[in-house]
C-alpha cells in the first residue's frame, strides 16, 4: 500500500462483526463502503452505505457502482451470514442460508476480483465457520454453506495469489453476536476479539485463519467421528 487512503468494501455490516469491523477500519483511516439489507448507524464523511440484499437480482450492479463511487477497492470483507435450525417442513430457510452464505459471497467475488486483478493488488476476506468440517443435523444449511464457502475461497486463494490478489478464509467458532444461537457455545469470543483477528488478517494476508485455536483443533478431531456411516 502507498500513502493514499485505503478503500474497503464490507458486505453484511448492519450489525455484529461486520459493523464492528467497519468502525475499526474507519478509525484506522480507511474509506469504507458498506452494503447490507438494513441500514446501519454510521454517519461519517468517509463512509457510504447501500441498502441491498445480497440475494437481490440487482445486487451485483449495486456493488459494482458502489466500488466505482469509492474509486476502487483494496479490501473486500464478506461478513453476510445467516443460519436457522432445520425445520423439515420448511426447507426454504435452508435454501436461503445457501443463497446468503455461499452464493452471496460468490456473486460478490465475481464483481470484486476482476477489479482487483486489473490493478494487480487486492485482498478478499470471507468470514466462514469452524462448522465447515462438521455434518450438522441441527443446521445442515449453515454447515453446508460454510463448507462450500471455505472450499471456494481456499481454491481462489491458490489461483489468484500469483496475480497479486490475496484471499483469506476466516473460520470463527462462536462469536458473541445474534448468530450464536446454539444452547451450548463453548469458547465463545467477544466481537472485539474477532475484529482484532480480522485486523491481523488485513496486515498479514494469510490463506486461512481458524479461531479460537482450541475449538478449531477440537472440531478437526471430531469431524471424522460424527459423519454418518
């Protein structure tokens, strides 16, 4: 990076990790554009907001125009995510989980990455989950969509790094937001800790980060044991 003002796009920043990280970027001197299906409370000269659902047909156009208004994009963070318990009588909720968690990220990537490739630099961060290695009977849409997201982003990282574009998959366990709906939430981390992890990712541009480490090790060990036979 040069001394010019850095430009970031954060998708899914009306609350939770996305909102907290947007505030941190602004505090660190970034110009930020946010996109989410609801407004947020940030009103500062270096921030612009676009209210749009990542599943809407016009989302790619809105995102592209937002980036053009920003003057380009150095960093894109995909923080949009949902997850509902399985109701066998209402599988549409599981479908929407895939549309937001996976296809929303894929659509974002299709807009953002070509712009980064054109400049030979850029960083895409996707927020995934430690559930990506588990088979979940309680929330199969969430675990499945995060598995797809992690796999897709890791593959993109391998393909794009040689072109100067870095892709980071951040696999969180339980973070203290409204997304943490499980009755048992071991080793849950505060939102501020999640933000610090993302700040380090921006600085170091790793391929993958899994936190908290102890829960990451536990899920990796349990994954082969809980698969159906």
